[in-house]
C-alpha cells in the first residue's frame, strides 16, 4: 500500500472528525484524531481563557507534533484530524489578539511552534473544510460536549476570518477547499461520494507512485 498523508483542517464543529472517520472506513486509511478529550486544561480554558490559554495550547501543540511524527514514520495512507499549523496560526493567534494570552506567553509559544514547523514534513494534501457560523453552531449543539456549550457566535466568526486569511497564504502543500454548507457529507450519500472522489483524485499521484514525504 502506498503512502499518502492527508490533513483535515477547519473550524470547531465543521466536520473534521466525521470526515476523518469516513475516509478511514471507505479507503482503509489510518486515522489520527484530535486529542480534545485528553486535554486536561480544556474545561478550565473555556471558563477562564486568559489563565489557561497558554497551557491548553502547548498541550495541543505537543500532541499534534507527536501525531505528525507518527504519520511521517507510517508506510500507510494516514488522515489526520486537525493540523499542527492551526494550533498556532488560528487558535493561539486568536487568543493573543483577543487579549486571552499575554505577549510573553504568545512569543514563547510561537517560537516553539516555529521550531516544530521547520522540522516536520508537510502533508501531501490539506483538506480545508469551511462552514458558516449558524451551521457550526448547529453541529456543535448536536454533538453536545459540555465544555463547548458557551462558545459564542462571535468567537466562531473570528476563527472563520483567521481560517480564511491563513488558507489564502498557505503554500506548504496543495489545498482542497470543501464548503460544508453546500456539501453535507455526513447526511447525504451523493455529497459523501463527491467529497471522497475529490480527495481520491487529488491523492492519486501519491497513491499510485508510492509517494513518500
């Protein structure tokens, strides 16, 4: 089996984990999921962002780097739920800009991220899932995570803006953008088939040629 590394990026509730599971089931790829439930700071973070933002972000960054290293060493196709890039470019940046992380902590975090980023080979394909804020709120409510109950529309909108700005300048690997307002791959078979086909088409060269990193 040839190697291909596909990373799924996107805002909270957009469907990253669902797409990761779907690709793992349909294509027999190895999934690596975001370590949300494992983060011991997350509930505290949502209650007091300024106090716990640095701790929470460092936890996510270190776990994501470990996942990334595991993927690079795997000889099989792997799909990753959220990327190491989003931790810094979206979430840490937003916390700093909103005053929830002070300048000293943010500078330390960014310096750590830059060291990791330069060391890690990029994915073969980044799949960027996007959705409007009302759709994100609906999906977050449906999955019913207690620590997400207080996420505001304004917070999701700021993240959406950061995502759009980031993806417009992302050049480390090819990007496939999927608007999940228009393509609901979770509930509609035709949308599922289209999304899977798009991803397979973009990865065809790596899968046939055994493309490594």
